[in-house]
């Protein structure tokens, strides 16, 4: 069995709870579109997003984790106004705690593998069937994946580094879950190799990464700032190398069906 873990951030730090709920509902529908019924979904949240979509496979774990608190130079608590590194670090720690709580709950299902899914992403409907047929493998990286900007009629196919830009990118054996937590407050899905595990490249496109929706802090601002800094420091060649990792793809009915993908909030 494959268990999908969805960590949902605190409502207090959401840009738009209505939009987050719509993205989350699309994510749930995408997961529940699997060709095999042998899966469960564990959602970890402070408050359940506003959705009427429900299936027996979906389970909610309600937590009382406080929202991440950020500090400015005067050590005053604030929201999203200051240093990106501080925000990313604290949000990742909060996300890691939610993932751990979800994995703890998932033990009751005796899963063979798990996949952490960001609540605004979509997944391939063949994932569960694939894991069932290859359950002796410890895990798979999503080296390739689609990047979708809400409202567009096309996608960008990341050919080489999808697992470095999207959190929905690693299926891992449940018994080896400790490998993705080098420390309790850090979920590590970036490492390309795990010494103790047989983790391979997924042989097909596993996920679609949503950007430009206002709820994804990493791609919406931090990555753009990083790329701009690299270009200013090392020249336009850096930007060219990043662009060549992507391929333009039209959003066909087949792709939309495979991923349960439709536009939200555009």
C-alpha cells in the first residue's frame, strides 16, 4: 500500500484560505484518481481546508502546532516581511513536524511506501499501481516532472532536477522513513542517493508542480530571487543552463486526465 502524506500549513499564514482550499481539493481529487484502490491519504492540518470532496481513503490528523514565527532585525515577531532564509527554514521545520505526525498515523495502515505531497500539486494516476508492481524497490525520485503556472494552457517539463524544486518528488519505503529525516525538523527529499536504500529514478512523470498560485512561497519568490542573484553574479549563462533543463509542453486532455489537472484561482 502507498500512503500519501499531505502537510497543510496553518491558516494564519495562508495568503488566501479559500484559494488554498481549492488547490487542496484538486490535489485530493488527483490522488483519488489512482488506477489502483490500494492507497490511503493522510492530511495533517490545524484546521481542515474548506472542501466537500471526501472519500473513505482520506484521513485527517488535526494538530495544534503554532504558525511559524519570523523575526526582523529588531527581534520583533512578524509574518512574511523579512529574510527569506529565515522564512524557508522555519516553514520547512513546521512542514517536517507535520510529515512526521502523518507518518506516525499512517503506521496503522501498514504501508509499504509513502509519498509526501504538497497540497497544491497533482500526481500521476498510475503511481499506486506502479508501486504495487515494483514493491521490492525501496523508492523512487521524481527526476522529471511538470511545472504548471495556474491558468496557462501549457506546462514546462523539468527534465533533470524536478526533485530539487518540488516537494512532491520522492516515494520511499515506509520502514526507511528515518532516512529522509537527518534531524527531526528537516525533511530531506533532495539527496539523490541513500546509502542504505535502493532508490531509483521514476521511469515516468510522477507529479505536476503548481506555481504562481500565491500559496507556494518557495517558487513564487525565493527561487526567483536566487536565480536573479546567480545571474547578476555569474552572468546570463547561469540562466541559460536553467532554461535548458525545461521543455515546453502543451496541456493536453491526456495530461490533464493523468494528473487530474485543471486551473484554480486564475
